[in-house]
């Protein structure tokens, strides 16, 4: 079994962008039916010669299992439970939002090690958000630009103890 890394965070922070960058075309599981695509995608990432499974997650708005968002959240929780490390992604430009704080509370109660990834950190617009992310209590955030590919080596360095 390869080590497993789950990417979690509120919508639009850039989780899928990072997933696509790490996995490229080697996506093991893509289902294009509406609503299913966003459930869970996994693939194999190779960073500096180390292979690991990456899970892209979506859905944290509600835990009502009667709803699609609730089932997506259950998928997210299952992904984190099986992961060797969780990448908790925030948007450095937006700063920490109430939903980020809710996710942080939930992650603190989980057993999985958490690395905070401060995405959209290209340029200077993200500096305040990176500092805010330190207050989440998971240690120093890793600044990243998933879109521009900046910070990926530093992300690997942060992941290395867990994979
Ligand atoms: P997800 O909902 O967390 O999976 O977010 P997506 O990966 O779908 O990205 C949401 C939006 O953020 C898209 O418009 C991306 O192009 C944009 N985005 C992702 N990564 C970056 C980044 O590093 N910098 C900037 N400026 N935008 C980004
Ligand atoms: Mg996504």
C-alpha cells in the first residue's frame, strides 16, 4: 500500500488544482456523472521519486447524510481517516474564514497529521493570509501556488516525515 495524502479544505481554495498538478493524467478514478465527480478522486503522485496516493476531496458544508453535500462530507471524513497525512488547504488571499475554522476544529479532533497549505501565495497578496494561517495551530503553513507550481518542493519536504 502506498502512503495516502488527502487534500481537504473549503470550496475554491485550489484543492483540485493541486491534485491535478500532483497527479497529472494518472487519475485512477474519475466519474463524470454529475455530483459524483466531486465526491472523491484519487491518483498516484510522484514527487522527487516518492510515490504516494493523493485523494482530492469536496464537501464540508453539512453533515446531513440525507443530502449530497452531506454524503460528500462523509467521503471527506473517510479520506482523512485513512490518510497518513492531510493537507489542509486555505486561500492565502482570502485569509481564514469561519468555514476554515470549522474544518480546523474537526481536523484537530482527527488522528491524522495535518499540514496547512496556504495556496494562492504567488506574488504578495497572500502574505497576511499566510500569517493568519499560523494561528490555526497546526504549525507553520507551507506557502504554495498550485496554479503556478510554486512551493511544491517545500510541500514535499513537509510531507516527507509522513510518507
Ligand atoms: P477547489 O474547489 O478547492 O478544488 O478549488 P479549485 O482547484 O477548483 O480552484 C478554485 C479556483 O482557484 C480556480 O479558479 C483556480 O484556477 C484558482 N486557483 C487554484 N490555485 C491557485 C493559485 O495558486 N493561485 C491563484 N491565484 N488561483 C488559484
Ligand atoms: Mg475541487
